[in-house]
C-alpha cells in the first residue's frame, strides 16, 4: 500500500537561498533588463513568496545592484578568466576580443548600457557599476602587464592600454542587436589593442578554423 505521508521539504541554507535569488535575478537582468528585477518578479521565478526575497534583500535597489554585479562579474570570468595558464598573453587577449564580438556578447552589452543609464538615478547600482568597471579594467590591465613583462606586448602604461580597449568595446556595444557592422568597424577593438600594445596588424586575430 503506498504511503500517504507528505514529502519532506528540503530546507536550504541561508547561503544557498541567497545564491539562488542572486542567480535568478542575474538571469532575469540579462534576458529582460534590470527594470524587471523586482522582489515580486524574482519570487515568481523561484516559486516562493515575495516576503522570502525581501528577507534577504529588504531593498529592491540592493537586489538590482546584486543582479548586475553577479551577471557582469560572471561574464568577466567567462570572457577573461583570472587563471591564464596554458596560453600566451596574446592568445588570451585574442580569445577575449573574439568572445566580446558578435551576437553571443549582445546580452551583456545591453546589460551594461541598461545599468549605466539606471545607475545615474540609483546610487547603489551606480556604485556597483563603478566597481565592475574597475574589475574589468583591472583584469585586462593585469593581462597587459603580464604580456609586457614577458616581452609579448609593448605598453607604457597597462591601465591606459586596457582603458583604451574597453572604451572601444563599450562604443561597439551600443550597436548590440543592430545590423552587422562593416568588418573594419567591427574589428576596431582588435585594431586598437594591436596599436596600444605595439603589435602588427593581424597579431590578435583569432586562429583560422582548421
């Protein structure tokens, strides 16, 4: 005879629950925009009551900032991993530039535009945007610094070189989701990186498919 006893619910730890809320918020932010990250929307996404979300994030502003930080930080770790073993600095930089072009990067490009606009009016989000900008600039500057030390790059100031590259990427991101750019324009970030690092044209192109 089958048992009619109710199934025991598994209670998540506060750390796991918070991580689940942040992950769901980041996914909504990337797919729908930061404006859609509300306590009620994330509660619906997780199938819980809004009160549970507000227990961890009493202010929706903090949840929005956390959603952006998680999404942007996760993209940074995917696009430019801190662990750079197994390849040369030029190879790592070429891979980063290849990953930041094309439709696969559109979602995070639009998220940055969204966050910078809203951050002008939401101080908590504005601070998180500034922190993520520093993190991206620092990670790229570290790669440039490593490449300069190994003799692969020739950069007078790694931070300035990294900033130049990121500024061009930011400019190109404004066209995310729009018709394909002319090849010479789409390649502007690569061209800028080669010029800033004293590399010949084509040095940072991705390897041709075999």
